[in-house]
C-alpha cells in the first residue's frame, strides 16, 4: 500500500513538473498591434468647409526612443512646435515609436 502511494505521488509530481517546464518554454513575445497606437490629435479638424475633406497632409515622420520619458518629451516638443497629428506606438518592453506630421 505504501509503495503504491509513493509511486502515484511520484508520477503526479513528475507530470506537474513536466507541465510547468512545458509552459515556460512556450512563451509569446509582446508584439505591437493596432491596439497599441495612441492618437493624439483633435478629431474636430478632420473635416473643413462644410464637410469637404482637407487637402492632403504631409507624410508621417517617425522617431524611436528607448524610454517613456523621452517619448513624452518628444511629444511635448512636437505639440509646442504646432504638430497637430501625433501618435505614440509601443513597440516592446522599452521601445516606443513617435509619429507626427
């Protein structure tokens, strides 16, 4: 009876350890998606002249930074220089992309 108990307990512990090991090796890196973009512009300026679309705007410019405070400083600077369209995209754990036009 005691041997059966130890064999059963050992088998359960082995299966539990195997499961934990298998779950640690199957990790998925955090990827940026369409949900990580944060638009920072006023939506009221998208239509002018009674609903007619605005003229084509300049191309997006992009800068990447490795610190959130640097990204905030860049966004503040862009706002101070009159850039209405600004976006912050999270690329990973410590990488951020700032777009503006």
